[in-house]
């Protein structure tokens, strides 16, 4: 739920490093959801896609023990085609053994990955890797485009922070059996004051408005769907997992703040949370059907 420590940089959309962040790894065979026979007749068959969201707590479980193999096992159990991740460390610090978690998880799961840093700090030691923390998206499908967008953020490291644009809102465009689909991963402000989250919602909706075709927004919203600051989302998107269960904390959860949302035209055929203590959040997974036009 809380976002990691560090002084945020105010880099623009980090376009120069986007392709370097994509790992074109060999994907595993399609999931059972992908193999399902499309229903309906007389129209172009819908395209199945299983999506998930998981705040991985920098690879530490409820027990505060760093164990990225445990994180990978929890992700593998979801059998998802696309997964939005939050609280991802890349060479961040001792808490995660300076691991590049985005790359390591992609390799363990044989998926492609796009990492979108929120924080990008100098190396801990001369000659070391830059210390980064942010969100990511894993995909079994080809990634056609990726971008690290800016949204309003409030520094956790300055005594008198001022809201300002900062990166860390990830977008990828994937090809799912020929259907171009936008997938976004977000991590909204954790503070009790909802004003920053309200600004972030406005920023995200502006970015989503530029996308054409099916869109899926997932992440740790740090607010439940009924929160007033999230209300503008529901004019454009739909909650894909209203009955899937609570997500935070992972053990005896009390809130549903990890959400999967979808644009008009996407059908939700099922959704659930996954009980695991590999993080302090529970992951959410949903089975979708993407519309495509008759050819």
C-alpha cells in the first residue's frame, strides 16, 4: 500500500529508455483462457485475455522476508497473460538484495516486461546500477508500444512536498490475436487526504482518452471503488472484479484497493483474488473477452 522511499526525479516520459526496458523473452504456451473456443455466432469471435494485478511489496511477504521465488510462484499460479505489478525494485537497495526484480520475474515466468520507474536515483556506490522503484507490466503477448507517463505525485521525502508531475504510470500496447489492446499499471497515493488521488485519476483519464481500442487499467488504487475520488473513473471504465474479494492486507484482508478496470466492449467472464502471503496484498485476476470487428 505505501509507496517506497526515495527522492523522486522529475524526468519526463523517459522515452529514450523505453525499448531498453522491454525484454523480448520467449513466452510460455497460451493459457487455458486463450485456448477457449469463442462463443457467439454471426459476429467476429471475441478474444480471450486473462489479466492480473499484484502489488508485490518489493518481493517481501507478510513476514517481511524477501523471497522473489515466492513472489514468482504466486504470479505463476495466476496463469495470467498480462500482469500489472506495483512496488517493484530495480537495484533499489538491501531490502531486495539490489535485485532487478522486473527482469528477474520476467525471466522466471518467461514473459516480456516493461518497467516504469517512479524514482530514479544515483547508484548506491560508484560504478553501480541506478536505483529505481516503480511499476511494471508482464506480458505473454507481443508488445507493440510502451510508455512511462507522468501523473501528479507528492514526494514522500521532502518536509513540505508540492504536487507535481512525475513518471510511473505504465502503458503497454499489446497484440492479442491481432487485437491491439492498451494495458496500464498504476500505483496511486496512499495518504488519507484524497486530493492527490483525485488529481491522479484526472491525469490517468486524460492519458486513457488518447488510446484507441480495448483498454485495461489495473493497479493499487489505495482507495476502495466507492471512494469519491475514484468516481470519475466509472464514467469511462468498469470495475471488472466487484465480487472477487478483499485484497489488503494479505492475511485477513479488510479492504479492496487492488482493482482491475476495463473499457466499454470488454466482457468479464470471471474474476477472483488469490490467497497468498507472498506480499502484503493479494493479487486479483480476471478473465476477459476483447471485442474485435468483423473482417
